[in-house]
């Protein structure tokens, strides 16, 4: 299959490595500048390098089996709009696609059948897949998750003020969407938001706690304190015991009878492919239609839940 990769930053490099490891695809890259496109093509042995961003995309013959969009957040939706309008049959776009559910609702009203998947790669982690399989046999009875952020790292990442102001959508979506994928979207959700004004880059608040009941009847709690650096984690309890994703790359189990903790899935060793990317690319390339777990309608539901959790205004 012939693939166009739009973007030449760090994430684009992760895609190039994963596509090369998969094999059976020919990859071209499109970036804003010649230097970045040529550097990525040279590093990963890609078939061609194009530059000029959206203007150049408008000139290309889009005879590709699929297009991956791995560009800055503010440009994701415009690229998807262009690609959908030109009939590209298969699109994988980086998260979160846009910063508000209102923007996404508008896009879906214009393109209800857009053939797009959103790159929520943590849903494809072997640890998460293993836990999802376990929960089909052992129903969850309760769950909790934490979405602390590495604040210092976030602030030096070069994100725009608009992205920082909605970081829950831009980044915490990874852990929140994973939790709700495992237990079901919220049926009820009671949120508590504290620390408004304590973080000048995130005026909506700094401390987030809450409870809810999922659509499958699982009670859940969540917490995050962005006044101090934290990590992502989640835990799901069944009648047999407690399953923990902390870090999310690994899965551990503590039996209800108080026996020793067992590690069920070991986190991948450093230096390999980005976790979840091989499985995510397989779901994207091998299926006839987008995986509904990471389709645009499901993304909209996740974004609406996050806006409630974080106290964001629903702005278009």
C-alpha cells in the first residue's frame, strides 16, 4: 500500500519506524519545509519527500491507499477537512484532532462518513488489550484513574497557549479515553474542580476529582493535581481482585484473597517501537472501516466527558 505521512516531527518519525517494521507499504512524507521532509525521508528510507504544507498537498495527486496526519494540533482538523473532501479512503490523524467537541460536531455534520481513525495508541497497548480481554470474562465492579501531568515537561514543550489552556483534551485524553474504553463512557458524572486561576496557563482549574457511573454500570473515581507533577495510572477491580495499569504500559494483578501481586504484562523495553503503534497501524491498515473505538463519533463522546471533568466551556 502507498502511504502519505504528513508531518516530519518526532511523532512522524515514530510512524515511519513502525511502518518500516511492518513492511508491505511504500511511504512518502510531506512537511512544511524541504529540510525537515528530506531529513525524515533520508533517516527512514522513505520513497519521496514533499514540502510546502497545505499548499503543496492541494497540488498532489492523492492516489494513496492511506494518509497519516502527524502535524501540530492546530493544523490537524484543517488537514482532515482537506483530505476528506478529496476522497482519501483511509486516514489516521493524531489526537486530539481539535480542542473542542463543538468543532468536532461541526466537522461530523459536514462529513458524517469521514473514513478517519484517531491515534489514541494507548488503547492498543498490549497491557490494555490484555485487560480488556480479562474484563470480558471478569466484569469490572469498580474503577479509578489518575491523570496527573508532568507539569515542568509540559511547559517547555513549545505548546501554544490555546493548547495549554485545554491540556485535558490535548494530552490527558490518552488516559481518560483508555479508562472509559475499558469500563464504558460515563452515564453519570459528578466533577469537582479546584484551583481556578492557580495556573496561568490553565485557567479552568488545577485540581480535578470526581465520581461517576459508566454506561455498563461500573462506578468510578478519578483524580489529578496539576499543582504538582504526577503520572497516569488506572485500576479496575473485579470479583477476583485488582488489576493495575501503573504505568499503563504494564499490567499487574493482586488477587482478592490477599496473595502476592503478579505481573501479567511487562512494559516493553526502551529503544523499541512506540508502544501501541504496531497494533494501531494494523487496525488501521487491515480493516475495511475505521475501528469505532477510535472513530470520530467515539472521540466526540470522550471530548464531551473531558470538558465536563475539566470545566471547559464548550466553544466552537
